[in-house]
C-alpha cells in the first residue's frame, strides 16, 4: 500500500515537472515572445507619438495628391468652371447669391408633343409625326436651312436629349458619335492649349445653331470641348445617319436638284467641332 502511494506521488511530481518544462520552452519561442510583448501596456506618451507620426504621414500623402491634381487640372478645367471660380471671388453688390440663376428663360422651346415623338423609336414614327416635327423645328435656323427631303430624314432618325448646366457634351480628343442641333440653351466651346497648359474660350453657341459636323465628315477626333452653360435641349443625329443623309452616293448624291440648290447657297459654319 505504501509502495503504491509513493509511486503515485512520484508519478504526479514527474508529470508536473515535465509540464513546467514544456511551458518554459514554449514561452521562449519567437511567436510567444511577440505576443507577450504586444500585451504589455503602452504608455500615453508612446501612444501620442504614434498618433503624431500617423498624422504626419496622412498630411504628406494629401499634400502630394493635391499637388499632382493641381498640376494637371488645367487640361480638364472647362471655361465654365473657370468662370465660376472667378465669380466666386467677386462680391456682386454685396449679394450672397448669383442673380443670373433667377433670370427668366424666354427662349422658345419644343412642344411637349414634339419631345414625345423624338423619344419614340424611329421605326414607330408615323408620317403624321414626321410632319409635326418638321413644323416644330422650322424655327431652328440650322435645321430650316436644309431641303425638305433632308428635314424629313433628320426627323425620322433624330432623337431628343437634355443636359443640365456645366455638362460636357463633346470633349476634345474624343471620337465623334453624333451631330447636334441646339433646340434651346447656351453652349460654350473651349479648347485646351497644350503649349500654354490652359483652356481658352472660342465661341458661344445658342438656340438654332448646330455643331459637331466637322469631326464626323473628316472622321477625326474632336478639336474642342462643348459644354452647357445653361439647361440645354438638343436634337441629336448619329454619325452613321449623318453620313447616310448628307454624304451617301458621293458626287452623284448632289444631282438631286434640292440638294444641289442647298449646297450652292450653304455657307461654311464657323463652329464645326
């Protein structure tokens, strides 16, 4: 009995010693040492220094990003944004708002029925719809200059789009996709000068004018950027339809009496972008 008791006590003691040895070896491993060190309390001064270093890093990153954007912003800055920045720096007779935003829009607009027809898919437009559009658009000078046969074809394939102020419709360097008639609103044309690194104002377009044909005809990239100054409504003609209407048949297409008469009286537009 005594032998069994002594054996059990010695056995338990040896097991405890083995466990303590294993625990001591495990604590000496690099992973355990790192965990124990991370659990140690960090003083408030050390925390403050870490926060200060983090704040300095964030400040330097923001400053670098700002300088990078500021050095390249001239390429993407339109004349509208530049004019807005200039107006922000001016005090208009002590007013806290821009009076131009509250001026009445006295321009004639396309009737609601005309907009509805222009939103309808071209194959679904009836002859009555086309005649109605021709009457609605006869006050658009650039549209009225074309022969009636061309007007009908434009009414058949064109669609209606509206843009909010300060929106770019055509961007310099982009490929042409459409030709545009201005139904209402004001569009400002600007061009980026790579040598000077700035944007220059070219011309202001209004109701009744058209733009975008030059790049479509020459199949080249846009030479300028066209942006909306006010809410603008457009009659859009795709580049494919433009070519089919105005350039199909090559020189043989000008044998049409109406088209020949039109080409004889047509003057070259100043703004073809």
